């Protein structure tokens, strides 16, 4: 009899197809997140789970799932999973690094450029007919934004994604600063990146890009005190996790001009609505789509499947988190 895997969302077919060769596969086909009660019920007789960042996988889930041996998270981040509890119970947890690095780094740059050059505001201006109504074809002071080429970028979190963002910054002739738990001498050499304590990085950067995982240490790491260190012309980009930034402090910073703008792909709760923040013109917003390309999402589906198949064959899953 094939072991059972329950997948909490419809992932690309390539992964499901691979899994079907080795597992009995059940997929939650709903557009919305699976209701918690139903998730607990489905976990009860599953040997393996494929979960999304939107599912809380905690003690309650593990207590409910006597057969569960492995959770393959369809994401590189795994702050939605209680790793300590899983490890205590001998349950493997895997994630999906590498396959989404370039897509996510590209998106950090999409937000950076769109915010610096006021693309969304400009798009609305054209689309709404306001341009035509005003009747001004071209004006030297229309929609002035911030220069990017040759400026200083500060990357907070210098793992795979942070480094990929830095590689792109080289093409923009930028000075690259980074902050991370450990120094990366090789990358410093390769990219000419300079390590800075967080406070210094915030003071010196024209663009601050957050690429850290969410942990106890990074929760509200960007708070009022730190936002006040940034330049009034600086732009903050968050492609990490919403809870890395104290949103109320950010709203204050944007309204009172302590910083110039923000590009946000992630929010403290998701889905999110924040009337005050969403009214501001100097923010560009996206609904957590950093890795949303066909290639990345298919790569993630394949990696999830490869992890589960390796586990079933008695091998160490290639991207095991809790070794
Ligand atoms: C991740 O991989 O952690 C993203 O946030 C979801 O794709």
C-alpha cells in the first residue's frame, strides 16, 4: 500500500505527477486556505504533508497526526512550522531553497525600481485618464523619482536570496552593504560587498532590502528607532516576512517623511488590509508573490516531491531543515 500524502493547496502538476508514482495523493482544491478543522482531520491519517506558508503546523497538528513522518513546506521560509516540536517527535521538515532564489531576487528589484520610479502612481495617472484631463504632454518636473544607478544598497540577510539581490545590484553600479548573522568573506570578495552593523547599514543606504528569515531575533527588527536612522530619501523593500517590520512605525515613517517610500510584498497578517498604509502614494504593494513565476513554482513542486520520494526510499531528503 502506498503511503498517504495530503497537499494543502493545488501546486503545479509536475510535482503532483511525480508524487502519484510513489504516494496516494490527496489535494485540497479550494481557492482559500483549508479550514483549520479540515486540515487537522486530513492530517490525522497522513504519512506526509505538503504545506504552504499560510498553514500553521504546530503541536496541535502533530498531536493529531499519529502517522505523520514528514512535512514538506512549499516555501523556502518555514516560520509557519514549529521545528522544535517536529524534531522532538522525529518528524522531518523540508523546504524549497535555490529553486526560487532568482525569481525572488528579481521581484525585490521589481519593487525597488517600481517604488523608486513611482511606477504605480504613474500607471494610475495614465490609466485613470488624469493625464489626458490635465492636458500636459510632458513636464520636466513630472513624477520625479529617485536615482538607482550608482547608489548604495543595504541588504539585511545575506543568504541565497540576499546574495542574488546583491549580484543584480552590481549591474546597477551600486555600493553594496550587507548585514547578516555571520560574515561572508567570499561573497565580500566576489561582489565587493561590505559588512555593516545594522544601524550603520540603515544610516548609509539609499535602498534597504530585507531578506532575513522571521525568527524571534528578527521580529520587528525594523522598528521606529531604526526607521529614524534611515535617510529621508531612502526606500525600504520587504520581500522577507511582514513581521520583520513594525507596520505602525513604518506608516508613521512614510507619513512623516522619515523615509521616502516602501515596496512591500509581505505583511504582518496575510491577507492584509491597512487603510492608512494603503492610502499612501509612496508605497508599492504586492500580495506575497516574490516567488510567483512559472519556473520557480514548478521548481518548488518538483523539490517538494523529490524530498518526499527520498524520504520514502529511506534516504535523507535533499533539503531537510531539521537534521
Ligand atoms: C517562501 O518561499 O518562503 C515564500 O515566502 C513563499 O513562496
